[in-house]
C-alpha cells in the first residue's frame, strides 16, 4: 500500500527531522496545490532532499539512488510504457537476470510494483529517488519534446509575472496582444504543439478554453488524449498566435472563422485546416492535420478484400456512371476517393473535383475549392464543370437535391462521377437518394457501385499477443461456428509505441455493393434497404461486419473494435 501523507509526517516527526508545526504547514500547502508531501517539505526548506531520502531508505530497508549519476539503458525503458511511468512516478534503471531495478518516488506503492511486475514479467527491485529526479529522468528517457514544452511554459510563466502584455480583460488592446503573440516563448510553444502533433501522427489538435483551465488535446488513431494544460493566463496569447499563423482576424472573437496553416518539417509539407469557435470562456481552436506523407494512394494497400477491390476497380474504370462512397465523418472517404482518382489519373483524361475543403493537392487534377459566401457551391461548380469538357468528375459531397440531380444527369451523359454521402451502409444510400427526390429509374440507371466504409484501430505490432476469445462471442458477433473455432485473435498488450493503448494505426473496413441487374430491379420496384441488403449479400456482397470479422481473423484488429464500429447483420 502506498505511503499516506499522515504516516510519512508522523515518521518524520518521530525521527525529529521536522516539527509538528512544519508538518501542518506542509499539509495545508498540499491541500491547496496538490503534490506529494515529501516534495512539498523539501520545497518549503523544512528538510533537505538527501536527508529525506536517506531516512526513508533506512526506514524501509530500500536503497536510495542518485539518478543524476546513473546512465539509464534505453532498452530497459522500453520494458515499461510511458503512461505507466507517468502514472506512478517511476522509471526502470537496469535489468539483471530476472530482476528489474526501478527508481520510485514512493517505493511502498505495491500497486505500482505489481503493475510493472505483471507488465514486464520481471521481479521488481524498488529504489528510492526524489520526485524531481524521477520526473527529469522520465522526461529525458521518454519524451524529449516534453522537456522543451516544460521549459517554454516555465519561461512564459516567469515572463508573464513581470510583463503586462498578456492581458485577460475582454476589452484588451489589440496592439498589445499582437506584441505578446510575437514574443519568443509564445511562438515556440505554438510551434511545439504543431510539430509534436505531426511527430505523433495526430489527425487533429484541440486547443480548448474552460472557466479555470486551458488544455491541448491530440486525436491519434481516432481517440483524443490530453497533451498539456498551459496556464490559463496564456490562453489569449496562444490562441491569437495560432489565429495569426492561419491568417485569421484576432480582433474578431464573436464569430467562427476558418483558415489554413502551411508548414514544412524537414523534408515534408504539412497543411493544417484551422477552425476557431467562440465558446463560453474563450475561443476553441481545432486544427485538422493533412500530412501528404501519411496519404496512402495505393488502392491495394487500403484494406480491401480481393473481391471487393476487383468490383471497385472495375467501377472506377467504367466510362460513365456514378460511384458513391459513404460513411461517417473521419471514416477515410477522402482517402478512398483520392486513391481512386490517382489510379485513373492518366494523360488522356480530364479530371475535375469540387471539394470543401481541398485536402490534398494532386498533380494532373483540376481541383476547385467551394466558397458558399460567393455562391460557389457544389451545384454551381458541377454546372460549370459540364462546360469544361470533363471525363471524370469528383464532387466532395452530395448534400441536396440540386447537387444529386446534376450529378445523376452527368453520370447518364457519358461522365464518370465520384462522390460521397453520409449513410450507415451501402444499401441505405439508395433510399437516401430517393428521399432527396431523385426518381428510382434515374438512380437505377446512373449508380454503378456504392461503397460504405469505417476505420477501426489496428493492433500494435510491437506488443501484440494472442488473445483467447470465446467461440460463442465470435459466433454472436456474426462469425460462422467453423471459422470461430479456428480463429486466432490478437490484442495489444500495451507499450510505449502505442501509448499503452494496444493499438497503433488504423485499418479500413469496406462494404462494396455493385449495382447489378437484380439490385437494379429492386430499386425500380421501390424495395426497402433491408430487401436490397439481403439481395446484395446473396449476390456476394460482404457487409461491414463481415469485413471487420475477416480483419479479426487476420489478427489486424480486435473484436471489440469491430463490434463498436459496425452493426450486426
């Protein structure tokens, strides 16, 4: 059991290292600011750090260690995940046979010892070290960027104590704010937030203001986690710095704004779509990272099953017709469409796209950015495209009847049209078009193929292990009993590579529904989505759930991920 403050305090008083009065003052400080009692006593100069460590070492018969004089082996730090060392304030130092030596702020914390023992399989030899030394060693060993961020925040706090430039009043002077955001620490912090997001392969950055706090979160592999909480007083300066980088108006804080940041990191260019939104306690900034180096444009590497890929490639090679990609926001529809365009992008075809926004620039393709404020929407762009001698047209999204109607007519007059819709699966896309007002005969004649997709997290390659999933659970999810008995499932144990989540990267699930004669007949009859789905499955379509279960059998993802992301058939 971990050492509780009252027990430590009484031990120190009994050992005549501190007085009762000093203990009460330290406990009061701990109540106000949090933290460990030992560190607070040292900070308040009531006891020397070396003396405290020596006392605890003698008291518990555990050796003390000076981490500043120890060279930690990088191979040893890989045994314990970053999340665990931060959680328990521990750091592995050396390995000797079946024993792992671990420096701990509180070596009596049996939960920490048990967790590390279970995770590594080694016997744990605890050692006492100061909190400051342990945290410094963690920063050095696990995350060099954290050290930079910590230094920047410290510099900013020191500066803000003396400088009146970062002002929190609502009616602040804009010229003063502009001066504040150009100061080196603010600039450095903003740059660090962006570069770390790229290094961690984040898809989004959230900079969020609350009443008494201010935080930065990254979305990695579809999940958000907190990166840092800068002091609340830095909120306005950091927010304004990001708005200036995105060429937004820092004086306008009442209305949402959209902008873009272009940055170069080493040998790659990264685009960031920036959105500011006025909230109750300040402006929230969300930045979507568009990293070309992470864009996979090879259709064979996206995760298609062989048959599904054959159907899809045949559809996009058609001389005319409509190919629709459906799925929720963030399901990878844009990547699939760009991959399709890249595959059919030849010197002898004219490809035109209407996008909102244009996420990636593709050589040889004419891309148009939508601007609703001046009347340039998808319908207007489509009309113009038809006067530009196109062979292939890509429309970012079919949102209304007008866009759908023009798209269908273009598909019927000798053009290949690619677009997206927001529906749950491929069969329900037919009903969505009919509900928009498109006639059944036009849908049946124009649509060549519908593809629905989802993204699920991929099991981390560095820590994957075989997981025994009950046969009944696999059968309940939709797998045949025969397949369930022979299935070898994987899961991630959790390591520093995957932030102890067990997942790293994502893989796509695809439901590909070609519009054959049988399905076309059902559309003309006004059949329901369920009837169309049954007929499509009968003719060979694999649903999203089937695709997911196939990925589970391949060991690429877990049953939990598939069940959470798809509907049962």
